[in-house]
C-alpha cells in the first residue's frame, strides 16, 4: 500500500522546496505539484477550471497511488479560495483506493514568510493574499512543522520522521 504524503501550508512557505527534497530522499516516490494540474494562461478559477483542476488532480493521484512500484506519493497543495472545495472533492474521489494518508502542515513566522516570498520574486499583491490566508492552516488537524529556523534538509528530516512514524507497526 502506498503512503500518500500530503504537504500543505500557506503559499510561499516552502512546500514545493520541501517536497522536492523529500522526493529525492524517498526511494520509489513520485511527487505531484498541484500547480502542474492547474496551469492555464490566464489563470482563473471558475466553474469549468475548478472542474478541470479537480479532475486533473484526481486522475494524477489515482494513477500514482495505483502504481505498485511506488511506495510514496508526495503532493503539495495550499488552501485558499475554492481550493478547499477542490481538495475535499479530490479526497472523496480517492475514497476507494487503499493508502496510508500522512498529512503535514508547514508553517513559519510572518517575517520569515514575507522574506521567503520576496526572495522568490512574488509581487506585493500575491504576498498580501498569502499573508492574509495564513490563519487557514492554524486549525488543521495535521501535524505541523514550524520551519522558521529550519533548513530545507532539517525540514525534510522532520517530514520523513513523521512519515516513518505513520508507517510503523501499531500506528
């Protein structure tokens, strides 16, 4: 049975960077970046593109989770706007597939969050949206890792510790 490693957190917190690091460390893994499933030009979320995004994510995750060669499927996703609705639908669509679900929320201090986004070259409006949506992750019932003072390697180590604990006998 595959382990589905779900990494969430505010935009700009470092989800993609951490996923890339854990993907390289976990043998027999696949990493699906949510942006790959919703890249349109222009980017807009309406009824049709929400359906398209939901179908793309569902299809890709189902394909990866059905692959017996893979042990780990890594997926990064941020909640804001209609994305929560998309995620809930995707999870329902995967309900008939056996997998071990290991969700993890990445956080960091607001000052560090702003610095990371500025370092990525994000515009001010995008940064403000991300900072305004930070509260969405506070109530999630997932293990959280505060990455404020951690390197990428240290964060990846903590993610892998959580994944290994979830796969230990008796958990």
